[in-house]
C-alpha cells in the first residue's frame, strides 16, 4: 500500500493557508497544522474538514512531513521552521503550493490595489455556473463558495494574486508564481510601502507581470481618470488589452462600460455595454459603485472567454459577495454597523465613496486602522482626500508591530490622526487610545439612518461586537 504523503502548515489559521490545507486534504494528503492560536470561524472550518491542528509551536508534534508550508507572517526564528530547516524537510510558501498543484493551462489571475477578492470570487461563481469546472484560490471568505481553494477537472484556474512578497525568504511578488495567461488588473495605486519603498518599485512589479502575459492571452484592465500608473504599465503588454469601467470613461471601442440604473436598499441594477452596444442588464444584491465596477471587470473577462449572457446574468443575481467587504454586521435603531477590510487609504476611499453613493444623507462614522505599510512617513500623501466622504474618522490605538533595523519610522495613532486631519479638512478626525472611549463615542453620537463602518484588516479587539451590543441596549 502506497504511503500517504504528509504536509504540515505553520500558520494554518490564515484564511489562505487554511483553505489550501483543506484543498490538500481533499486530494489525499495527510494534513496537519499549527498556529499561535485558533478562533472561529477558522478553527470551526478546520475542524469541519478534519484537519489535525494544535496551538503553539511544537517541533516534536510535527512528525516527518514531506512538505512544510510556512505562512508569510511566520518569523524565520519560529521553532518549527528552524526544526524543518535542521532536518532538511522540503519547505514551501503557499504560492509555491498553488503553482505546483492548482494552476492550470488557462491561468486567470486577478490582481491590483483593490477589488481582487471580489472579482476572483465572482469569476469562480460565474465559471462554475457555466460548468467550466474551474480550480480556484480566493484570499478571503466568499459567501457563495464553501472553500477558498479547490482543484477541479477543468482547464481553467482562477486565482487571486497580490503583489506582496511570496515568503519571508522570497521577495518575488506572489502573482508572478502563477504564470497567468489571462489577467484582470483593477488598479495600480502605490501600496505596501514596507515592501515597495518607492512608487517606481511598485510599478516595476506590475510591469513585469504585464510583460509575462503571452500574446495569446487577454488583459482586462480598469479604466479611470486618476490612475496614471495603469496607463504606463499597460504599455508593456504584448497580449490583447480590454478596458472596463464607467461607460463615460471607457474610450476603447472594444471596452466594457457599466451604467448604474437603479439603487435599492438591498440591490442594484446596472447595464453593461460592449463595443458601444448594450451587452445586457444585470441585477446584484451587492451595494456600492465600486462593487458594480468589480462585477463589470468580471463580466468582461468571462464574456471574453465565451461565458454566455444568461450565465453572467444569473451569476450576478446570485453572487452574494465576500465577508468583510461592505459587510453589514448589524442594524439597530436604523443605525448600520458595517465591517470592511479597507486597510489602506485607497481602499478606504473606495468604501467610503460607495457608502456615500448609497446613503447620501447619512452621517458616516469611520474607525480606521491601516496596514503596516500605510503607517510609514512616506505614505502621508496617500491620505490626501481619502476620507472626505466620512463625517467622523476615529483612529484607535494601533496594533503593535516590530520595526527591523533600517526600516522607516512608523506613525503612531496620534500622528496618523493628525495627518488625516491635515489631508481631509472637512472631516472631523479623533484619536481615541482607549477602546471603551471609542465604543462610548460610537453609541452616543450616531443618530437613526447614520452609518458606523470599521475599516482595516485587524479584528479591532472585539470593538465591533461591543458596539453592536451597546447599540442594542
């Protein structure tokens, strides 16, 4: 009897790592994992899929795995990583696992500064509707799709690919490992300043990606007035380039333009035009103009690859989005509490613009914690006008991060609040370093029909749940 292969994940409770662990289990591997702690929903997800995991770092529990997968945020001093090195175990990053086991002949990669998870999820949903049997990897929790990674029998893989480094020991952008033949490019605004200290270095990563798309492939790229980086990067393309965006912005005769027809409380209706002619009318349960733009980009790529109109309309109508993307957590006394993974100024701006489109008369109270790269002094100018659509912005005590020798100084919460106030003069910006002060503010100031939105990749130390509980009292 053939011995079952064993793969161990260090840092398995990350959304991407957990999904890939389950993917490997389903193709017959013995899977184990470890992390510093386990909490729902990831612990529940791993238990449901019968993944053996344990809290903490215990080399003696690892056994002798055939492959050790190390999460991107796992320290190179991690005891299990050091044990794997000492014993000459094969060590991979998760992009390397995807590249070896999941990527197919038709490799569709979705990338850009924002919108990646939503478009990847929609395309997966649409290709499944059309019975293309795609393989996929989604870096978030899509509501329509039970597992974020799956290997299927079709000739397509649909993968969310970001520009962040592959691993602590591998500085290649993740998206380069997936060898895309087809690319959706949503935007190129300078981000991850901890990895790309200059805007030119950020552009170079995308230029290399665009050059890698074969001339037989397709690049579907957003078209908007304020993204000069995009235009410069697309000059590198040898593949066919198709543009998408607002109908009035799309100048390419072969482009896809969207037009919003109706905004309801729980749905949106929009039209998509192709080659200046109506392709079709669509309905979606998602809210926000940026979500309509994401759907348009997905529709464009799917239509270019012969997914029919009826399948696309059905996919749009039934696609329920991604958790932590304009995710309505609760509504009490007509005050909405929304959670969104907007951890950079550009992402926050997109979310706030969408909320303002849908709730023009509401006061918007935003609690914002940026990722590490957007706390640096170099990131100051990225905050210009990013929070203009919010009435109040609250900066909490920021999560602690380690600064390596030679790295740029990072702003603390008070400094960040001052910068945002300077760059967004019509918005009231507060720094509140005690969580209970923030909860008190959020439960005393908003009035009926107002919006509370938490923006950031961290868990906000249970402030969302406590705010909801306090509003219900």
